[in-house]
C-alpha cells in the first residue's frame, strides 16, 4: 500500500470512528423484551452502536427500548434521535396502539436519567411500560414536528428536556391515574395544543416549568385541553404580538376537564391582582375560567379625564335642577 492509500485509509477509519461521515441510521427491527438499542448496535442498520455525527430514526411500527437496568444514567450518543413510529389519533390509548411504540421506557428505579440532546417527535410516541415506582426521567431537548404522544401508561414520566414545535402533543391514557403522570419541568417554547386525551390522563406543569401560548385572531391560540386533568404549578409565557386588539376578544388557554392552578403558578410579565386574576395592563388572564381577555386598563390620565368628565356632568345636573 503506497503512502497516499495508507493516508486515505487512515482518514476513513478515523472519520468512521468519530462519526465525521454523517449518515442516517434506521432501526431495522423492534427491540425485544430485555433488549435495548439505545446504546448498542443490536437493531440499528449496520449493527453499530450510535455515535456522534449520525442521525438515528425509529420508523413505522417499531420500538426502541431503554435498557433493563436500575437507575441508569445514560446519554444517547447520536446527533439526533427521530421517533417516527406512525402515531395516529385513530389508534391511541389502547393496549397495543400506536402510542405504545416508538421510544419505550423499560428501565427500573426512580433516579435514573436518559438524555437525548436532539429528540424529534415526528408522529412519534414516548411511553412508560414498567412499574409505578420506576420513573422515566428524560432530559435534553425535544422537537414536536408532527402530532405525537407521551403516554405514562404504567408509571410516571418526568421531562426536564426543553420542548419546542407547534404540532399537537397528546397525553395518553394510563392504567389508573395516581402517580402515572406526565410532568414538564423545563422551559418550553412549544406552541401546539397539549391534549389530555383520556379521563385517566394526568399532566403536571412543575413549578420550574413553563408553557408558551401564541395568541392570534379572536379565539385563535394553542391550549391545554382535553378530557383529562392538568395541574399547573409553573409559569405561562403568553405571546400577544400577533393578537387582534379588539375589545371583547378572548382566548381559551386552558380547557382541560379538570384543572388545578397551584400556589406557585404565575404568568410572565403579569401582575397577580388576586382572586386568580393576572394582568399586564392590556391583557387579563383568569385562572377560574382559563380565559385570556383583551382588557386594557386605562392610564392614570384617562382615569383623571373620566373623573373630571363625571364631575362636570354632576355640576351641570345640579345647575339644571336649581334652574327648575
């Protein structure tokens, strides 16, 4: 082998090892019970474990499991992990529905942590299929690019990852509620609808978490909705830059069947006026109804003009009465 060929071979080997030659790697088969391809090459095309520089995809009808280990702390090594298992609202909340494939938690313990720095939900699903004492802690970042699902079927899912995107996110049915909750504790720019899709769906916004809302024409906005429950302890971030500023306009931000606003709830940039009312002087959010309203508070000068006008009116009325 001449020096040029040797140099090329060395460069190719080094590049392959470091992931310099980016590729999209597909999961070729679902992980079976007690098998995980999260950190191994078991079911990835080519048989190699995930490495930096490559993008990984879990396709239609397939399942990527976490490892069956206790309190596992592990980060996905690839540049991105796309979950595109084919989630549909026509086939969810069942015992073998599309929201139970995709990315499935099968680890044990309460203190483990799985980190995926670029997790993409493209008609994908995240699910918990282990015990109620086993907590799926998920960090990193999540992009919702098509309607997708998070389902705490058998145990709690705590997501500290930041969530972005504008497609809808469904919080699926559980095996009986209780601790089977989906909790967001990160700073989220996500502006799709968050839908509690079953009576047993339980969503929690932790006191460290935030939810974003994008306001448009009258009644046009994303919302926390559905037939399940929502407990809101964190902050709302409300973007009204595109709002229709017509008196009387309103937007339903929270319409989940059962909603609880905790003592740590707040609205960024709004003052707590008491009684569940938050205002920034232009918009007013009412926790009792979940409704945001365009309700500008007059400036002090406006109040003075109103009071002055009222006093002049009273004086004129008195003069008319004396003249009679």
